[in-house]
């Protein structure tokens, strides 16, 4: 018989994460005590007791990984990042330590548009060089798939440039990237007095060009007083939806404005942030099957309150996913385990719910049905951890517990 390429053995347990968000998360993680995982042709071929492996499955060419009695789970999926950008905003961080708010900094010419200036100035090679170490760090944390948004170009040529960079980066290194168009991230400086003209540019030029070139799976809008109104968000997302992009929304982040309700109305894949989501918004998301993507690192980083009501969202039956929101302004952090810790401490999730949110919950948010779990026949995206169970991830706060990361059957 064809032998295994890879065997991960001697585990405390393998979390296959094959359940659903509607059952208790501890059950949904579907632990297989002391199981091993066999990989063939980049796919999971076997999960179960080592003693039940068919004779001949392990041969001289099989790479055997000893988990040293620690636990194994699926590669993390990060469903919300802005990982491609130039420049940095450390001075803004320092201004916030002295009491300035995110909005005040934006109104004074900092914020998103300052990253737009730097990103427009960079060419594709610069952006690739700057993003590679961030992606490497994410991989080291055990993230094997991540969504990346545009949104720092805010004109046709620079939005296309960022999305081409995302495509090139995905081919250049092992972390798989899922692209999202975010041309409605902010109104660019040169259109400040001409909002309607920028809406036109998005709807008539940027969205059609991105759709034609197949550069984005999702289209996202920052729906907020300081960015786009709900009516504008609806127009952008309807236009993108008509051309095959699935809607997503930065919703109810700084103020409660009905973003979650709009996400439900449009049948969006996700509503993200949700710090100020209303009870009606939660109900609407549950009914429409919209995933909530929580990004508590930015709530911490911006020094705002409240944290998103993760507990209420789960209890209402919403699938809850968790992202880093890696970006230079509101969350300069690749650390998804830190987000898991914050999700437990501040969003009201249990450790099992946070683990679900960073694996299967996030994969489903991105429509990746064969990701975020360890199931026979699925791509072998696997992490061998340096601790005996998943509770140590939020508990030993902000530490990297991933020891070996496997993407499509390759140790990376
Ligand atoms: O998801 N809220 C809007 N977008 C980002 C922040 C981007 C930035 O400040 O550069 C977020 O938090």
C-alpha cells in the first residue's frame, strides 16, 4: 500500500473540531484521546488510535512527528486582517496612551488615510517585502489560512495593487490568503468634498475591475460615522454582490448604528467588530446565519469599551469567529492566541468557544468548508502544540504554544 508521508503520534488528544456552533463547544471540538494523524498526498488520511493503522501504512519514507504527549489541532484560520500595508503608526499608539482617541487622531490627519499615503507610495515589491515577516509570524503562531483586506489604496490602481500583492504573497509562502476588497474603508483625502464621486468610483470602476480580474472573494465596508453611512454601505455591497463578491461589514465598532442589521438584511458572510451591536442586531444575525467575527485585540489596543458581547452572540445561536485584525492602526498584532485570551477574559467566551472561534468558526466565516478541522480527506492543516490541552492557549496569555505547523501536509 502507499505509505503515509507524515504521521503525528504520541498525542494527549487530537481536536478534530468536527462539530457545529449550535452544540456546546467542548463537544464540537470532538477530542480524540491519544489519537494519531496520518497524512497522504497533503490530505488527512487517518485519525484514530495508532494501533488501528493498517499494516504497511508507515514506511521508511514516512516522516514521524512525536507530539511528546501534547495536543494537536487544526491550523488556525484568521478571518480578519489588513496585513498588507506600508508605514507604521507607533506615534498614534503613544498619543492614545496620553488620552487621544482613534477618531481625534483620524480627524487630525492620522489614522487610515496616513497608512493610505504610505501604501500608495510603495510598489508591489515593497509591499511584499513588508508583509512577508508578518505572515511568517502568523504561521509561527499556527495560523495556516488568513483573510487579507485591501483598503489602504482607495483608488483604482492602488486597490488593485494591494489585491495583486495578496495574490502573489499567497503563492510565495505557505500561509494561504483569502482576499477581500475594502475600497470603502475611508473616504480618501482628495474626495473629502466629493463623497458621491468616490462612491461612483467604487461602484463603477473599482468593484467591476476587481470582479473582472477575480482578485477578491469578499467585499467589505467600514460602516461608521467617520467612514461610510449604512445607505452607502448598502449600495457598495449590493453592487459587489451582483458581481459575485460576498458581502462583509465592519459593523457597530465605535458606535451602534445598525451595521449588524444591515449585514443580516444583505445575507452577509460576516459582521465584524460588533463592540456596540444591539440586541435586535444579534437576533437578526442569528436568523440570517451571519457569522460574528470578534477582534478583541483592537478593543484593547484602542482603549475603547465595551468589548463585543461574545457570550450573548453565542447564546443567541450566532457562529462566533475570532481574528487578529492585524493592521497598523487598531491592532498591530499577529498574535491570535492573545485574541483567544481576550475573548475569554473580555468577550465572555469559554476556552473551548475561543478555540472553536479561531479554527472551525473562522473557516466557516470564510466559506472554507474543509478548513479549521481535522477530517479524513481534507487538506492537512495541523498544529502540534507544546501544551497538553487547548485551555492553556488563553490561560498562558499571549504566549506562542504552536511547536510544529503543517500546511497541506508540509511542515512549514
Ligand atoms: O478593523 N475599523 C476599521 N479598520 C481597521 C483599522 C484600520 C486602521 O486604523 O488602519 C479595523 O480596526
